[in-house]
């Protein structure tokens, strides 16, 4: 990814409130696919950094530009890219939210920084999510031990982000 190219995106890590309804989220996400702004809600456990998100967004948008996308929409393509899995069901197994999820990451991209932030705030409020405190918004949220084991770099944890980005890049060579 070129350093000059900055794709604006916004994200927040949230928990569920008593008014949260997963079916309502799915319906709302389907409706959001009709506009230029993409909204994704996912399990943040395997996300290693903000750069991990940025590179996945870059690959998502680039895949449509060069017509190498796997999915029909940005949100699903993003899920495939961040997971490094071409099968949507496997990507959902890793990054999808369930009734057992405790934290979720809401990601918005496709608009200006201001548009993304407004859409993010609106979505969080509409869906009945509660943002974690500012100090808990930092990625990664999982322990280094869990992440290095998943990305197979426990012998060299300094390569964690590199391994995550390499896994994403494999989508284009499969």
C-alpha cells in the first residue's frame, strides 16, 4: 500500500446494550449497502492493529477497481480480505459476530472522514451499542499470546502485523 494514499475510515469497539438485536443489525447493514459508505460490524479478537484495518480496506477497494473482487459488495469483500479466507463462511467463523460475542468492532469507510464519523455514530446509536472507554479502543484487544499463535509467529512476535498482512495478501494469489 502506498504511504501517500490515505483512505479515510472510522471505527469503534463496542459492547452490546440490553436493546441490541443481532437481526436488526443484519437488516441495517443490508440497507447500508445501497449507499457509497460501507459499514461492517465484526469480532475484533484477531485484528492486530489499525494498520491491519487500513490495509484490508485498501485491498478491498483495489479489488473492485481491478475487477478481482471475490464478493459483490465492499462489506463482504472487506471480511474476506481481513480474514485471508476466500470462503465467506470461513471469514464469518473468524470475524463474524454471534450472540456469544462480547466486543464488536464497527468499521465505516467509503466516505470522507466527517461522513464516516457521522455514519459510525448514527449506526452505534441506532443499533443500541455502547462504546468502550477511549483507553480500551486501542488495537489489539486480544493477548499477544493468542494472536501470535493464530498468525503462527509465536517464535517471533515482532512479526505479528507482518504475518497478518501477508495472510491478507494471499487472497490475490489464490
